[in-house]
């Protein structure tokens, strides 16, 4: 290796000539940095940090750190070091040999010191406690890094996005986000770390080795199981200051708080709809692709998203575990129960500007407003009947299929739709809740009452086109 200070070539382990000039103190300076301990021993102190040493050569070696010069470079990765000994220890990493193994967990390390540091984890001792927040740490280094968070100083800035960090290591880790060098051969997804790619590839294996003892749900990763188990604990320690909603995980709270910010930075190029989260935009864009890769084995209905298929399959299970306390009606999903309970509140906050009709849900208002537009964009290929909504067309097309999957247990009559069966069952109940104010006649369905009331109006809107003989 070329010596930039002496102009000579020397081996990596040879003493450097510049150490005697750049680091060695003059005689009077050596006197200033020497002090005596209580036992009369000499100690040598570093002027930069105040660190003490028992030998002068140890102080000189230490002062090389402050010089910033790193003359020893690794041939394999280019990393540089101040001392030759540090380079030797570093090269063990490239050898792949991990000779020091933990007896408790089997984890191996390249250096004995790393093993000793690791074993502190198993001891459970956290001797370093922060006076400001009470958080404890196993290692002094972790404690010092933590204290920087309280200082509020973020001296390390990312040149690409401007984000600041309290530690240089955090900045380096962040900068990897901008570079995704590891790509999955199966789906093309890229990652910043090789470990993240390996973890991701477990998804494609289909192996879910971690199972919840309480509900039997399985997961690919141990971390996912741990997060899931928080649901069963019922503990929601993270609460939103703005709305009081609580969450089992801190990351869920942070994600939720974006809603209150009102910022929707992710916009769909096809329809202009904006979203708070990038993931929501990606999920939405599947709608425009027209691809419905998830199909129900029981009825053949297809969906763009796996979660939509799972929700749909609850219909076939017949299990309705969410019951309304006010009317006893049950639902497959907790969200459906919450929407239903708005009916009992009597609040209809969404009003149509054209006709004044009010609705409990904003979705119902939007659906209603399609009626005023007069546009019926969804047409049946078999009979030509048109509808304002795609769902109405799908419901209509069941008539042409001839399939009547919903049968009444009492009389055996079958229906194309579940709602038609529910309406029919009211006949067997004998309940006639709709009564005419003029004559007192009662009806099972609201539609029957409306039809009846026309007889009192005297209006006969339907005339026969054929002449009487």
C-alpha cells in the first residue's frame, strides 16, 4: 500500500511513519495530558473526548480516530479502517465463518465480542435507563442513540427527499429506500434489502407455518402472527387524540391519523379519484384493469381483490355473528352492523339538492342522484332493459338464468334473490304492518299499501286500447 505521507510502500501491518509526526506529542504536551490515579498510576487523557488510557501507545492509537485518516481498505468491498486490526476483523465477515455460537438460541457470530454483546439479550438486564422517558436499554450504545431523539437535533439530511435524522446510521438505512436493488423473479416486486426479498418470497411458497392457537389463522411470518395475537388481547394502547379511536399497534394509529390531515396525495390518472395512501390507490387501479382474478367456488362470482372474495364468501357460510341490539338483525361483518345502526339513529344527513329526499348514507345519495341524471348506461344483452347501476343489471340478469337458489322453508317457493325470499317470508309471519289511513285495511308490504291507496285517489291512469264490442 502506498504511504501518502512518506512516499514509500509498506505492508498493511507495518507501523506508519506519519504516526510519529502527526500523532506523537511533543515532550511538554505529553506532560499536560498525563495525570495520576489514587494509587499513583499514570493515565493518559485524550484532549478531544477526555477518554483515559493507562499506556501512552494506547492513547496514540486512539487519536488516529480523530485524524479521520483510514489507510486500510478492504479489497472485497472497499470499506476503509483507521487500524490494521480492524481491517482483519472485518475480513472475517467475507469468509462466512461464524465460529462463535450462542448456547441459548444457536445464533452464530464471526467475532467473540459480538457473541458476548448478543448474550446480554438473554440476560434480560437493561442497565441503561433514560432519565427523560424511563425507557431502558441493554447496551450503552443503544442508550446514547436513544438520547439523541430527545435532543430534537436532526443533523443528518437525505439529499434526495430532505428527510432528517438524529443518527447517521438512520440516514444510511433510509437512503436504501430510494434504491431497490433486490427484485422478486416471480412477481417483479423490488426491495431495498436482500432480507426483505427473502421474507417476501415466503408468500409465493404458500407455506404458513405460524398458526394462532386462539382462532387457527395461519401466517407466513412469525411477526405477522405476533401482530395478529394483539387482536385477541383486546388491548388497544394507541389512541387518536383527534377522534378517540384506539388501535392495537402504533403503525395503525399513524396510518389512521393521515385521515385527519385531509391530504390525499395519490391520484388515479384514469378517473381523478384521490387517496390518502399509496396502497389504496394501487388497490383502486385494479378496478380499471377489469381483471377479476379471485373467483368464488360456490357461485362463480369474481372479484378484483382477495379481500373482497373473502367478504363475499361469508354470505355462503350463513354465519352472522354481529347482531343489532335494537332490532336483533344479524350481519356477516362488523362494518355492515355499524352502517345498519345508523338507521335506528334516525339521522339522514345527506340530502338530494334536486328533490329534497334525505338519506342515511352518502353512498345512497349518490345512487339516488343517478335517477335524476336519466342515464341508464347498463343494458341487458338478452332483453334490452337498461339500468342506472351495474349492480341492478347483475340482479336483473339472474332472472334470465332461471336459477332460483333461495327457497322458502315453509311453502317451498323459490326465488332468484335472497331479498325476495325475505320479503316473501313476511306473508307467513302474518304481520301486516302497513295500514291504510282511509279504510284501515292492512298489508304485509309497503308496496301493497301504495298500490291500494291508488283506489282511493279515483285516478285511473291505465286505459284499454281495444274498443268494447
